[in-house]
């Protein structure tokens, strides 16, 4: 009885596997086959029908088999674009670059070199995130301009570079303000200076120069008394330079206020230092203060025809 049940189960299982095997779609059967020519023609048909996922499944099977053979150039080109259409810009960029490197004499090489850089541009995140990809995109677009200075795509590449540089500028601006927010005043002064140096035409220039006054004042105020005089003095210098450069600034009154605070601070500092000469305990207390901070790095990064839809 038990043997009969086993035989029956085995028969049912065999029938089930046969049914499942017969239910395989044409696509699955083709993908599992070794008919590369048919796979190739069907992959192109699927691509043209905008069934990019299915086309890519066949392209992936074919790329290693066609490498170095006739038809490989078209295959690699469509494979790159299939990834691009599916918005996998990292993979698309890789395949566009591979195409340009493998077929530098191809009429499509210029297009693929541009698309490689454009995919990096599309992979650039919002300014508040890490901007490594943004810098890579700028490098890629600049390389394209250097390689194809007469290309119709140069104007578009230049616009993209400027957009990316604006993003790096916003990142630098936000980071420098963060130092002031968290009370690292020395780092804030340095970071504001870095941003102004790296982006001399920044739209944030007026605000950054005002914030430099504020940060320098706070740095002086929180310094040891024997350092305060020079640091308050530098605040006053920044304030005078700001007033001369931006006589109609909305920050002008605040800048003047920090200058006045610095003048008062210098007077108070002289008084305290004079007392310390006669009071050893006060002198020792002053000597134990420390406001040393770490210098932040510069934030500066290293920015067709119609963009394909």
C-alpha cells in the first residue's frame, strides 16, 4: 500500500513538472536557450517596444558572448541605453564609458562619452549629502569638453558643470554656517573664508562676510584674555571692511554693533589683564583657558544634442 502511494506521488510530481515546464513563456525559453542570434534580434525588438527590463535580461546574457565579434558594438550601445532608460545611472554610466573606451573611433563614441558624464550628473545627490559624485560628474563633463571642444554638446556640458558647481557652493555655504551654529567660532571664521576664496562670485558673499564678523567677535569673546585684544581688533577690521564694501547692507547695523562690542571688549580686557598683574590667582586662572579648534578643510570640488528621453 505504501509503495503504491509513493508511486502515485512520483507520478503526480512528474506530471506537475511537465505542466510547469510547458508553462514557461517564450521569453524564458529564449533566455535559457543557446540561440544567440535569435536572442539578439529579440532583445532589439524588446528595446524598441520599450520593454527595457526584458531587453536588458537578454543583453546581459549576450554581452560576454559577443565581445570582440561583429554586432558587439550595437549590443553594447543598446545595453548602456537600456540601463539608462531604467534609471540605473550607475550601471548606465559604466556601460557608456566602456563603450567609449572600447570603440574610441566609433561615430557613437562622443555621444557615449557625454552620456557617461551625464549619468554621473544624474547621480549627483542634493547638496546636503556627500558630494563625491558631484565632483566626479564635474570631472567627467570637463573631460568631455576637453576631448570634444567643437561638439554640439559642449554648451550643454558647460551648463551642467555650472549647476553642479552651484551645488558645491551651497554645500560649502551650509557647512560653514554650521560651525557658527554649533559654536566652533574659529572654525566658522576659517570656513567662511574658504567659501569666499573657493567661490569668489558666490551669491552668499555679503552674508558670509557679515557672519565672519559675528564669528570673529564670538571667537574673541570666548578666548583667553591675553588673546582677546588682537581678536577683537580683527573683528573691528572686518566690520570696517564690510561697511566700506556694503554701505547699504541690511547687516550694516549689526556689523557696527559687533564693532562697538569689540571696542568695549578691548577696554574690559585691558582692565582684567592689569588686575592679573597684581593678582597671581587671577593670572593663573587666565592661563588655564584654551580655545584652540581645528581648521576645517576647503569645500571646493574639482561642472547634445538633445538629452535622450
